[in-house]
C-alpha cells in the first residue's frame, strides 16, 4: 500500500541550534554560521502568513466625485520645463531627472528651485554632492537667490526628512538620489538597497505632504539611468537631460509622465550665466551666409512635437589611403552609408566610393529620424559636384534603397516651420497635403527627381558610371 503523502502542514522544518537559521530541508552544514551538524528537525513547517483586512484611510468614491483640483499643476517658472512636464509640477509628484555628469542638471534645477519659490510655496534644495557654499557660488553666478529658497547639505536620509519637518516646503530638490543613504540599511550609498530605500521614503513623504519632489539621477556608461529599474517605476515622471558638453544646446526629453504626454522636448542653452530656455532654438542649428556653399542642405526634424530646422553639411576630398574615411558627427553612420550607396547605384555618382567623406550637423543637434535622408543625400551630391544647392531650400523625406522618396509624418508642420523662418522652396515626398501660401513645394518621387535641383551643368560634370555614359 502506498504511503500517505505528507501535507505542507505535516512536513517537518529544520533549524540550526547555533544561530537559529531555518530551512525546509536538512543540511549537514549551516550556510549562515558555517557550523557542521547543527541543523535539526524541530517541528512542522512554518505557517503561511496572510494579511487580514484593516481600516481604510479614505472611503472609496465614484470617480466623478473625486476632487481633481488638488492635482492641478503649478508652473516651475521655466517655460521649457513646463512644456515637457505637461504644464508644471503636480503637488505630490516625484520627478526623476537623469543625465551625464557635467551636462547641467544641477544648474537647471537650482534655477527651477529659485523661480518656483515664493512666500506661499517654500523650496528646499538638498545637496549631497557639494557643500552649501559651493551651491551658493553657483546661485550667485546664475542669479538664483530667493529668500524663500532654503539650502541644506546632507547625505543622511533621516536628516533630509528632518529638514522637511522644519522647512515644510512645497518643492524638494535632491541632488542626487544616489549619494543619500539610510543608516538603517546596510550597503554603500548608490547601492540597490540604498537607492530603493531613499526613493521609497521620499516618495511616501511627497504623497503625504502634497510636496512636489525633483530627484537628480546618475546614468551608466551606456546612458541608462543608474540604480534598480524599480526606481523608474516608482516615480511619476522620468526626464532625460541630453547634450554634448562641448555644445550649448541641451534637450530635456520625457521618458515617462503620468500627468502628460511623453512626446514633448524642452530646449535649453547653457552659457556662462547659467541655463536659459529656448522657445525658438532653430537659430542654433543654422549657418547664416550670403553666398551658398556646396555640400550644405537644410531639413526640418521633429523633436517630439516640435519642428526644428537643422543644417546638414558634407565634404568630400581625394583620399590618400586605400580605404577612404567615413566620418560623421550628429548623424547616424549607418544612414549616411546607405545614402552613399543609393547615390552611387541610383544616382550614378561613382566618385563617392573613392573619396574621403565627412558629414556633420550644425549646433550639436543629432538627426536620427529617416526624414533627414533626403537632405543628407543632397548634401553629399552637392559636395561631390562642388555645386551649391539653391538658397532657401529645405529637403524633407525618407529615401529607400530603391531610390524612392517616402512620405514621413508631420510634413505640414515641418513646412509651416520652414516658411516661418523665411524659406521659400521645399522638396517633399508626393502628396504633402496643404502647404503654406507663398511657398514653392516640389514633390519628388525618387532620387532622380531630387537631384534635378542641382544645376544642369553640375549634373553633367559629376562623375558617372560607365553604364550611365553609354
């Protein structure tokens, strides 16, 4: 007769007589205290823990009766940041701003802290990476002095919570979450356990007090937010602060936003006096010149919902080495290589394969969307023939490997931005929709149509393949 199977309630449990460590099966050596022969059976398995129903903090209401006025956003005083946040900071919201070292995170948030502070809304700026005097020097430089802005230098979580009780701020700025530690948690600051505990404590304090919180976060070498992924799930808004430290342009992108859309981008300019928002940043990406120069073409890119006019430049020179150079800045190397192949095979321009080619953007902007393909191809063709494109021309469109020019999103919005800045001629894919009055729009179906904007003499003099000559 088969033996009766023991239930979980009857199954024995084992405990170390030296340290009290428990386990569901017998072991010869305790993994906790490393003692041999001390694990013994002491009874049934531990009972399953359950959570009993408790008192509710607030009664559940029909959603139509919930008061939404307490979640009204309040402006930060920085228009470009309000654009990304969806109107401003919501009371009780926790925002994580992450970026590379030296990109300007502390400068931006110190400016926000000073502009958001008022008699009715105090702001507490807690720095855990610098001394209070260092932050004061930066505040003097960027003119971020406000009588209602309080400053504290702390690295202990309990001290930060104590400052909240003393100041009672409406906005807390913590720089940064990876450098604050809790004495009740083992591990160095910045570890997974410490970051989880610090973020959890500040989120609870923000929700209980109705206090908006801005947390500065570090990034890894790959550009991802440092710390456990749980941190991004806990906070309400995640912003990415991007920019080349050698350029003036800074972009704030929304990665996650529980109170608004994530397709908005804020543009800032970093200079000696601080950081300022750019309501019209297209001027940073253009080179104003009286005479057209070969190898340049303008396009309109979409950063979120915002159209930006950007300039693509290309230069081709005779190569002195067997393998010609391909150098890019602000452009994806793979897309530039694809445009070179399309020009050589579909445009019959063979000289590009044997020359050094350099391509870049102006002002530090990065063009990653396919809508810039047509501008890249025309800039390369213009550089190869050493002939400038017509003035006041913008090119918009994705180029396929068959040489076709494909439609892209937001053509009307792009054309309206180009027309506002004074451009009078545009190359676009077929069926662009309604175009601005007074703007000449040329529809192109393939690269052959697009290359006709070059003067006829330049097209005839451009190096071609033998098959095309015949």
